[in-house]
């Protein structure tokens, strides 16, 4: 089941979309404008957004740009009456994953949305990944939020800890070099200064403590880097 947010100011269309997508097995939340949609996106996890451009206060284009700054991997399907080529180009260049014009066929919308949701689950597109552990709960990381959980418990991570953990999880069982970590840190917002190489061991130590009861370990591979693996029983 996917969690979807529909942002549409037309009451009838919004209710109809919600009913159809709910019947298709999705968990649907709705918003009539960009501001309440932002509040929902900040406090909840969604797998995809269906977005109208012609919203009354905070426009769909403003919301789309906000989403791309805050949730870069979240799939967004624009659903709008603006059917000009320039409108399509602007929407796609602003970060939409797909663009469908009104009036539309419900079957086509569901097919396009399904394709976006499937693609978003692929690791290359930042999808949710799970790593089996020796405990009752798996470690799960979700690049869309971004957030990580051990079982059902959310982990408290700083920006650098998150970047380091997501890199290790993406390459679980493989060596991650110091250079790989530094490159990832350089692409993330600063966290109290530059990404000094000598700080890496501090963050590795912090992550090891946070994963202490997970059944996973971060192993030093001498001269090469680090590897996330299942700890020995």
C-alpha cells in the first residue's frame, strides 16, 4: 500500500480522486492548497504526490520547487488543465516526474502513478531499503524523508550521520571508502563546519553506538574503508 498526497483545490475532483485511489489500495490524504500540503509533508511520510498547478494561495509550482528542495526523491505527478507545451516544459524542468492534463482518463493516471511509485522503490532512485538484522526488527532507511528506523523506532540522526548510514546501507556488504563518505558529506548541507576527514571516526563511533542493539556492525576494513554487515551472533 502506498501513501499518497493529493493537492487539488476542486472539491469534487479531489474527493473523486481520493475515492478512486483509495479503492485501488492506496492510503490517501488530501489538501486544497500548497500551505497545508507543506505542513502535511513536513509531518508525515508519503510515497507520492498528485499535484494541481492552479492552487489559490501557494501555487502548485511553488509547492513543487519546495518539495524538490526538501524531499528531492519524492515522486510528483502534475495533474493540471494547463496543456501548453511551455507549461509542460516548465513543470518538468521544475522537478515533476510526470505531467498529465485535464480532462484525463483515470486508468491512465493510475498507470502513470504506479510507474512512478515502482521506480521510486529502486535504490538508484533513492527508494526505501531494508537490511536484515539479528534482532526482531530490520533497519530501514528512506531517502525520501529522509529517515531511518530500527524496527518501528525512528532513529535520531544528524545530517552527517544520516548521510553516512544511508551510504553504508546502500552498499551493505561492500566496502565504503573514506573518499566516498567525504564526497557524500560535501554534497549535504553543512553541519557546524566543513567535513573534516579526521571527524569520520567520530561519526563512525556514534553510528556504532546507535546500532549497538540492531545485530548490525560497521567493520573497519584496514586501508580501504568501512563495511556494514550482520554482526556475529
